[in-house]
C-alpha cells in the first residue's frame, strides 16, 4: 500500500513538472463589460464595470489590484516627481504635471466595488487600487467583480488625455480601472511612473455614450454600425453635430487592453484586404495630413503582406491607425500616432506601432520587466519592414544597405556614454530616459540581429516564426524565446542571453598577429573584451579567392551552417571563452593573403572595429 502511494505521488509530481515546462503554462483569464457616459463639456465620465475573473493559478487569491492610470496626472504623483527629478527629463512631460489645475488633472474615483454581490473593501494608493476580497478566489474558480467609477480625462501630456498638440479631442488609453496581472511571478501591481504595461488576456465588451458630433475610433469591432452610421461621409457627419448622444458598442476578444479615441473632425478611410482584415485610418483633414494619410493605405497593405509572411499571420479582424496621443503608442488592434508628419515619418511610426501587434499584443511579454523583448524586437522587425517598403519603391531609398545600422549606432553611443545598464533593469527604474531608450530599442534590436550571426540568418527567421506560433496569446519571457532558438538551431544559447540581458559587458575582438611559415599562415586572434562570441574570420587572397573560417565558442556545443554565397566556409576548432587568444593556421602562404577581417557581415556589436581588419598588401610590402 505504501509503495502504491509513493508511486502515485511520484507520478503526480512528474506530471506537474511536465506541465510547468510546457509553453501553455497557466495564465489568468478575464472578461470585461464596461459602459461609460461621457460629458464632453466637463471632460468627465461615469463608468460601470463588470469583470468575470478566472483564477487559473494554483494559488488562492485573497487580494486583487487594479491600475488607476489617470491618477498619475496629478501634481505630486510618482510620475510627476520622477519626471522632474530624473537626470534627463522627457521633454513631453517635464514639469507639466505639476502645473495642472483641478480641471486639467486626471483621476479615477471608485464609488463601490462588489465581489459576487458582496462589498469588498479597498484603498486607493496613487495609481493602484488595493482590494481586500470579500472571499478568496480559489484555484480554478471564477468570481465577479462589479464597480462604479467616475473619471476625469487629463490634459494631454503622456499617451492619454484630451486636446493634444494637434487638436485631437480625446486619446483614451489607460482610461478604465484595469485589473493587474497575476502570473507565475506573483502580482504585478506596479505604480504608473511612465513606462510600459502588462495585462490579463481576455475579452472586452465596451459601450461608449458620447455626443453624436464625435467619431469614435477604437480597439475591436463595432457591433452597432447601422445605428451609428460608421463610415459615414464628412458631409453627413457635419449634419449630425448636435447635443444628442450616441452609444458606440465595441467588442474585442483575446486581448489585454482596450483603446478608444474621439474627435468631431475625424475623416475615416477603410481598406478591405484580401485576407479578410479591415484596416481603418482616422485623421483630421488638413494641409499637413491629407496627402500623406491618403497614401498610407496602399503602403500599409504591402506592409501587412510582408509582415504576415515574415513574422506570422495577424490574427484579428481589424486594425486602426488613429491620429492622437503624443507620438506613437501601441494598443490591441489599434495605435495612436501624431499625424502631422512627412510621409517617411508617418509610415515609420505606423510600421513600428503595427509591429507591436506581434511583439506585445500577440506575444504578451511583461514589457515592464522585459521592455527589450517588446521595443527591441519591434525595432528589429520595423527596420526590416521599412527596408522592404523602400525596395518596393513605396518610400525613398536611404544610404547604406544594413537596415539595423542605426540600432548598432544607438547601442554603441550608449556604451560610449558610460550610462549603460543591464537590459534586465525594470523599465521604470533606469537612471536615465536615454539609457532606457537605447537599451530597450537599440540594444534590443542588436540582441536579435546579432543572434542571427550566432545561429545563422535562416535559423533566426525560422525561430522568429516558431516563437510566434509557440507563444502567441501567452506571456513569454527571455528564456522562452531563447529555448525556441536553441531548438531551431541545435546550439546552446544560455550564455548569449545571460551576457546580453544581465550584464553590460562589451565585445572587442582583434587580429593580434600574423605569421607565415613555408606554405602556411598562422593568425592570432585576441579577445580584448569581456563578452565572448563565435568568430567568422574572412580571408581574401591576392587572386580573389575568399574564405570564411567559422570559430564556434566551445560552450555553444554546435555551430551555424554556411550562410555566405560564393565564399568557401569551413568550421574549425572551437574557442574556449577562458582563453584570451586563439591561433588559426591556414594552408595559404602569407604573401598570397590580401585581407583578413573579423565578421564581414558586421553583425557583432564590436565596440572597436579598427582592430578587426588587416590589409596584408601593406603589411607584406613593409616586410619586403
């Protein structure tokens, strides 16, 4: 009997461990029903919210937390103080929050909160609502949370607000009390200080009552288009400007946030794609918008075609490009972008925010903890998409043929500045805005592009699609991503993740010495940096023969395949990272060598390229 119990226990533990290792690890689920009544005279609204929250975790929850983002836009808030005291303030924020008056601040006030019909006690602490539940939420059970709230839309400062610099009336992001995420790391009830977001996967059913003069653009699909007259002409729109209210009803499934925007002067363009996707464009007509916004549908149609093949098929029925906000910011099925831009800038911000639909809206990384997996991967992909659009002559060409070059420059400038911090730093806790930006965007893009150097470009492309298929509609972390790449490439990559993410170590390889003996040449390479990498050593001879000698790191336990056309590729003995130098002897006479070059593809983020190349024609002449 004891043996049977022990065997059962062993099987149970093994099964649990197996489940915990799977890409479908548990995650919470949520369903929102919300209705708001909006007063455009006071910029205030009342809201009713009902949440069905399913606890799929193995833990009993006695508390929950909500984000109240609008509360950040008040003098003395954490966002206000941080924006005024950080070493390099965001020019969009600076001291502006500290100067808001009572009619310009933002707030979200909770009137009552019920759990399954019973009152739950709560306390507002800055931008977080702390709730002591009326009864615990047991594993595998669903509870109903119902609340009434009042809100005031702040003057547009950062992302959300009213009356932005281009005159868009309402940019409504982070506008509702949003339940915080609980995952295998616990609660993520971080105060809103100004950076990134994280949310629970779920379904949204939202009704917005607002004066009928307003056109509403939103996440999700409009449910009452016939009643609203969605897509009506500008001429018809002007006839509807009165005091009557219309209720816009939207639904969006399998998302973790909900955006809307409203303006009396929005023009609405619609593009129906062959794959069934409806793409909408909302902007204020005028001399600074009309021409470029009307070109956008054709360009973005080509972008969608390319992105779907390269990075995975967009799974939602609609996407909207909406003029609003304070720059560019991504949301499920939509983006807010400032619209008075030249064509290149408008397309660039549209592509970047669209790519966030892959690296945040479908692959729902905790971007507060791992902003580089969001902004960095998006930047990497956006650079490729923009390069493709230029190749199709939809945009003017640029100098150079490396779409990732600017990311490498941004990272190198960060290193030179001395302000580099590990990418593992929480997005709100970087010492400088510039350090956050360069690490999350530039170094994050370098992480991806340089990984292609380690495992091969083809494996990187395959891995990107495999990552999408494996982790879409989930919350992947850095190890989840790197494990996909290991499986695709059959190369061990934990070292790469650890050096890139958790340290600020830098790469510096150089050619230390070259000696010839009879018909052989010995090349001595030196690692002068603190970040080990495999080496592609390029040799060009005086008779124009070209060779690549691939030197793997021993701890890779493998190597990439040949990826250079018309160049002979040979894998040689691996390099232990503990050894500062490496000798490579090749069967080419010294006098026949014209050029020796480390990394001909320029994908290593080497901080000193001057010692990467040696012109042997000059060296051989001087020896003569």
